[in-house]
């Protein structure tokens, strides 16, 4: 149990970062008057930080390794862009708590399907009533956060 504690703490902190990042990006969108601009700035700043870390620590993968990557593995950035845009354009409408709760409900729903299918290299985990209940409890939390 404790062997995964550092990973859980890191992911917990990342979750806190998402909750803080979203209203910052939302304010950038409001101040600039352009949500796509705000999302672009978010990705450019993040990409610059990652490029510095990549080039100073690991370097680029070989051309052969890059050619071997299937096309669909390049789509993660599109999904991330959709998330950032959807979050920053709605955080000031529904609030940070409801936004993050809805995000988590969506993540859990997709994760349930991905785990059940053993998709994308994940170990298959069967759908159980406990897992379905977990998704419904979080979805209920979304509703409770709004009323």
C-alpha cells in the first residue's frame, strides 16, 4: 500500500494544480476576450516548460522511434486542448467545484470503459457494481454541487 503513496501524492497535487489552473486560464480568456487565445497561451507556456525539461534531461527520441509511433498516439494533445478550452470557457459559469466534479465524473466514466476493455495497454478490470456506484456517486456530487 505504501509503495504507491508517492504516486498518489503526486497525482493528488496534480489534481490541485488542475483546480487552480482552470480559473487562471478562465481569467486569461475573459481578460483577453478570447478563449482560444487563452488555451493557446496555456499550451505554449506548458510546452516551453516541458521542452526545457526534455532537452536538459533526456533528449529527443530517435527518428526511428518517432516513426514507429502509431498515428492515434499523437491525438493526446487534441484531447488536452479540448479539455483546457472546455474548462476555461465554463469555470466562471459553473464554478471550480462543479467543473472539477464534472471533469472527474467524465474521467471516471471513460476510465470504467477503458479498464473494462483493457484498452490502450491497460490491464483489463471487470465492471462491477462497486465501480458503477463510484461513478454514480461522483455524478451525484456534481448535482449536489449545483443545487
